[in-house]
């Protein structure tokens, strides 16, 4: 990890808001150094780590960790800790709008051809390279290795990994271990769906009110009901145990 960190719920975050995070990432990407990656843990990630602690190195080995969750922001504040939310979707949007040049290469792991085309049209991109891993990526080491190799074979300042968590972190970790890739990998989930217009984000007032999760639940109830209504509340138990510790 680099830069000052704030430890919360057993993770070392770099506390910053989205504009600062985007500027920091752009600066890291421009140094033409060995590949590293950015993780943006949210409540779902932290709950998964409680069940699967073997995934911790995926986060601990990242070059930058920022808080993607307004719920974690509130819980940290209750502990007297400043941990501003820097949503991954906001960071990705800022990168495309202010830091990515239309003529530079951009690598995408995941998404689909429609999203790639929409991004090319919106931002005038001329050199996008996309790799589509198979379903069940998490349990296919050879497919993770192939995605990592694609990153290494397509040098770029920015690589967007949008195959869901923990698959995207696994690919980023594998790419970093290769030692031949360059640039920054952003484990960005559905961010390109939002940016391409494929999926509508919550209105600004809902994001400000920390209700983006409710908008997403209403938009995709079958996919997200378990995450938000069944699994999600476990974060409060994790938080209480951390306070006692």
C-alpha cells in the first residue's frame, strides 16, 4: 500500500473522495511503472472477507484501496473515523471525462460489445481492447490466467476490470504477479454499465442521501435482493465485533 492509510474493519483504506482518487490514479498510471490495481471495497466485499479470509491478499496487495460504500462511511464516522465514500462509478466517470485521451489504448476485461461501442462513441475512443472471460471465472484458474495475460499483452495506462467481485480482483492480482504488465487496473464492477448508459444510476439526491443501494435494489430486485436484504445486514455484526476488539 502507498500513501497514508486509515484502518477500518480490518482493511487499510486511503481516505479520499472521488475527484482526489481519480487524480491519484491518473498520476499513478502516467508513471509507466509495473502494473498495480485499485480496489473499492463495499459492504458486500467486507462481508465476503468474513466468510472467506483467504481472499484478503487480493485487497492487501492492491496499490490503492478506497471506500466504495456510504454505509461504511457512516459506520466509520460513528467510530470517530473519517472515511469518505469514493464510489467506483464516480471515479471511473471522472477518469473517462478528464484523464483518458481519445487516442490512447484502453483495455476492458468483461462487459460486452455493446458497452464497448457506447463508450467509444461517447468519448471518441479509437483504441479499445476487450477480453470476454467465460462464466464461472472464479473457479477457472486457466481463464483467470488468460485474462491476466491479455492485460499484459495490451499495454495501456488504464485497464477496466468489470467481471464482478471477487473475480475482477483475482484477475488484477494475477496480472500484478506476472511482472510483465503495466498501467493501472481498476476493479470497477458495474461502472461501465452506468457510464455507457446500459444501466441508469440513482439520481443525485438518492446518492447524497446514501440511498443508491435502494435504487439499485428497485432496478434489479431478483439479482440484488439477497445481497442487500439478507446478506447485507451482517455488516452491523462485523462492525460491533470490531468495536469490542
